[in-house]
C-alpha cells in the first residue's frame, strides 16, 4: 500500500527499473526488468488501450497473448545479457578472465602467462669414466594431478661421475688414546698387506708402547674378532690392553712360534765324579749376553761365536736369516742375571745347528745370531748377564705395524662437516658440487667443498672431510653413523626446466613497408620461466632470428630507438603467443625477405608436484652408460595463467604505484602479481634489531618451496624500483584449518544436495573432490580473509542463514585443527561436540575450512524454538 493506493487498487508498476548501485559492489544490477516485469507492463498497457479494452482473455492459447509473452521472453533474454555485459565492463564486477585481461591491459597491467616448472633430477651412471650430460637433454615425468606427462630439459651441461651416482657420507670422528681397557684397535688394511700379514682369530699379537725402549710396556694379546670397515681393519682382542695410557698409537707384532733359551729346563744340579767320588754340583743358569766376552766362564756354551748368538730350546727347521725376533729377558751386571725384564727387537743374521749341554741336559739346538748385541742405554755395564730361564724368543710374522683405537664419533661444532669414503679423484670432483640427501620423504640439497690437503697422490680410498654450505637443517650428525648408513647421497644432480624445444620454425616473411608486423607462434603454450630481472618477473623461452641474426626481446616498445632490433611477445585470451616488431619509430621494422623470420622456442607450462607413484622418469634421448634418472623431490614453479580474481586484486595496486615501491601496499601488489602467490601481507618489523619490511606470503597448494624465489624477486624489485633503504624479508604463511558442524532447516521446496552445495560455496570450503565448490569469495575463501583474522560462530550461522533454501541455521561445533600440508590427514577431535564461539590465529596464518571438516545436518523446516 502506498499513499496513492491506500486500499484495493493496484500499485503502480516500476518499469523500466532504473539501476541504483552503491559503490563497492561485487555485482551490479543493470536489468530494467525480467520476464514477469515485461509481461505485466505489456498487459497493463493493453488494458489501457481503448481499442483493445474488450480483449479480456489472457491465456497463452490466444495467439495474441502468446506473441506478447514471446516478446517478454525476448526482453528477459536481452536484459539478462545486458546485465552480464555491464558487469564485464568493470574490473571489480567482471567474471571472465578475458574481460579482466582486456580491462587491466588499458591500465598497463598484463596478466602473467603460465610458467614452466623446474626440478632437480638425479642421474645414475655406470662404468669407470665420467658421462657428459648435455645441455637440453630431454626427459619426461608423469606428475601427480596432471593428466599428461611433463617434458623437461637440462639447462646446463654437467659431468656425471659414476662414483658419485649414489653414495653415503659419515659423521666426523677421532681416534681416542689407547688406555687400560681398550679392546678394539684398527690399522689400515693396506698396511697389513704391505707388511705381509693376514690376521685370523686366535692369532697372537704383541703390543709394544715403544719398541726402541728396552723397558717399554708390552703385552701379548689374542685376537678375538676381525672386521674390515672402510679402509681400516678393526681388531678386537680378548681381555683388552692392561698397560695404562699408551698414547694415540701402539706398535704391534704378529707372533709366530715362541722359543726358550736352551737349558732353561735343565735339572738344578748335575752329578760329576771328582777323585772317584760322585759329587752334586749346582747348575749355573747365568749367561753373558753383553759387555766384554769371558770365554772361561763356567757353564758357558763352548763354542759360541759371539755374544749375539743364542741357542734355542729345540731344533727349528722353518726359521731363516732375515727374520725378526723379539727377545724378552732379565738383565743384570751381577753374574746371577736376575734383574729387571727388558725387551729387544733384533734381526736374525745367521742360523746354525749345534749340539750343546747345560748341566745334565744335552741335545741338538738351533743357534741364531742376531744383528746387534743386547745393549742398555745410556750406559751398558762392562758385563751384562741374564738368567736363561727368563729368556723368551718370539718369531715375528711379517713386519711390525702401528695400531690406533677405532674411530669414535664426535659431534661437530656447527654440523657443517661430514666425511666421504672414496678415492681422491672422485673426492676432488665433489668440490663445489651440489649434492642431495634423501631419507624416506626427507630431502635436502647443499653445496659441498673438499679440502685439497686431504688429497693423496696415490688415489687411496679413504675417508676424507667435506664442508657443507650451508649446514644441514633436516638431518643431524646422528643420521650419518660410521656403520649402517641411513641417508643416501646423490652427487650427479641436473637442474631441468619444463619445456620441449620445438624445431626451428619459419614465422613468415619480413616486409619493411608494414609497421608493427606480427606473427603467431605455431604451437602453444609458450614456456615462460621466472626471471627476477624482468617486469613482470617472467621471461619466455624464445629466440627470434631475422636474416639469421638474433634480435632482442624487450618488455615494451615505449622509449625505444628507431634502429633497435627488438620485438615484444604477447599472449591472447586463448593462450596463443604473438611476436610483434617495431614500426620504424619505436623499434626497427622487419627487413623484407622470404622466410627470413625464424623462431626457436619451447612449449609446455604448469608442471608442479611430485612424481606419480609407480612411475619413473623417462630419458628422451639415448645416453651411453646412463642407468637411471630419479626425481626424489618435487617439481616447483609451474603454474597456469594468472587468474582473473588475482589480476582484479593486483592490478589496481600496481597502477597506483606507477611502477615504484613506496608504500607497504605497493610491496603487496607487486608480490601478489608473482606467479604462485595466493595472498600477501606487508608490515614493518624488527628483524635482528633492524627495521625491515616483512612480507607474509601464502603460496598456492604444492608451491611452498618457491618462497625463496619470491624473496629473490621482491628484493630485486626493491633494488631496481624501490628505495633500497631497508631489507625485505619473506615469511612463509600457512593455512590454519578449522572444523565446523552446522544444523539447518531446509525449505521443503528446495533440493537438499543443491542447498548443501550452495552452503559450501557461501562458506568458501576448499579441497573437495568436486572442485566446483571452491569459492575464493566465500567466508573462508582465500580472497575474503586476512592473515591473523579471527572467525566467529555467529558469522558462520549468518552466512548459512542467507543461503536460499535455508529456513534457519545453528552452529553446533566449531574449533581449531591447526596447520597441515595435507588437511585430509588432520583428525577431528574426539570430543565431537566441542564448541568455541570464536577461533583465532596468529599473523602467519589464514583460517581455512576443508570440505572434509564441514558437517552439515538437515532438520525439519520448523524453528527449533517457539520464538
């Protein structure tokens, strides 16, 4: 009822409607009416016509009424498209990417094309010689989520070394001192081989602290176990060393046969006849072994050629001159020979046989002559005696060798040092090379440097130190034990970018009469790669030759000289690439010629993600001794063309900045225009007590590893177009997931599945199998939210309530789940009825609702309460 129609009269029809839209709307109303409005207006005018007033039938079976209704339908269709076109005429309200691209192009903003991905591939080669991996070597990989295999090419030639295809690194170590209780020793295996020694269990070793010291500490031990580890043989002895601190090394001898001095076991007395009477005389066990020779000494062997000759307790057939023998005996200046025990190492110079007598004992013996007398330093007495019962001889097998304790792990001070086991040639090739560490799903790539001082000229295989730059972040020294290594290291890494190099293509004929001559590339999409020095920060993989001369690509013809051999590249709405040349004023015109404009380019974009399970990387060309190509990491950097929603948000800010970085908003706009960035927030913060602009960046799904590339691009912007008076740091923003349970009343006239889909669209859920429900403008949509923004249960209820077909709504469950790379792996809390009126997050997170965390329940349409 209106002032002009207060009772039973019809209200005047507002037709045609006049559009009345307030500023800031995401959709404008431009229709003058719908079908019902057109029909009502026509019929009212029909009633006002005096001639047609008697025409009272209004059913569609009347041809005249049918004609009028047809006109109403036509009006409805025309106004529908008028409103659609009107919305496409404004950046804020446009929905088609083509419309947004055309509109922002008027402001100088170009939507980013699709980008090619990049990845690090592992090459495993065989043989004993390096293999050259050429630049442009092609590969194919089937990635998760992509229907077609992606093609890649190596961007730089490198040399693959067979020894570095797959190897292990080991934690730092040291050799502890040998002390009481040490039972494990080690020696270089090559030293044992050179010494002619082969050790077995139950072999005897004599361990000597200092062989040149006659009174050195020594001990005979029995070998309990032998194990080869790296280039050293580890020896475990029974009982362990009991001689106290011996330092970091100890001398070892492998013992063969052991002997005693002849007569050591003779009876203490001997019966002799003196003057016809049997007399018991004591047997002397003293023997002179040094000093002045006394030939008349009672009980001495006669003849002994010199004091370096010693009779053994038996005849020995397998001892020969040149052998080493160890002597242990007591020495004294007193003829009794009883005194401290001494140790000597001597060479046998002569071996003879003799028959000798000691007391009542007579027998054959082997006499060994040594290379030196028994001498005590610094002063040897005039006469040096020993008790032959204390003398022991040990035959030595091979040569003596030096033992150390076994390697003991040590925790590095900064975690930047590991050891490589291999020859010096492959060790030198590691210097300055990037290697990749892989264990299960953990991967990390660092640069390694070798030390020239650790390189031996004999190409010996041993452990040598490496310096990691930077230090490992995902692994610790404990992941690199000296036995049973767990982390695999790959040293033949090749960086490849997406794109297939097409054959050289003739674009057409140059015509000097035509300005701005333009050619279309035959195949699409043209590969673009990130380039920090470009604006926008991407460059096409394209070379254009005119008369076999390479011309230069530039971003724009603006301000260019007439004689510059330049061209620009632009993309159309269908993804085709066009090459355009100058007009003779801004850039040179093409010279006339037949088929003189040629192009070499690459095609393919949008690759990112991990290698699909149960698939392998396929080489696109034959390469001798190439065994396998692996992709343990992910392909990053690839993306489709920039979406209209992103351009709508980024373009106004870039236009307002006029290409300069002044305000925080300028930094946000420039960063948002970088491919792969979904959301960004800039703020002033103190970083290490230095004021800096900190950009919190939320990357698209699967592109988190590109944060460093974004930081490099933004810092380049700051250098070229910014004040360059402060550092710019990029923080990694993440999604913070929530769970929601809603019960709502369904209007009986609406279908339940369609209303639920509309609710999901209004809430802006993400990640469902039906990706059509993703709505960046929904309540939890990425473009609707800010970093650190809270959410309230009442707003959720209000959003659901506004969906057509919902009579009433109530939030029963609302809470936080935290962050996760894969939200489907987050478990809902056991207390399913938990309700929080508000859920908050910090400034590094954006609240998000995964479709699996939304529970929608339908109730009867009646209100839950009376009022």
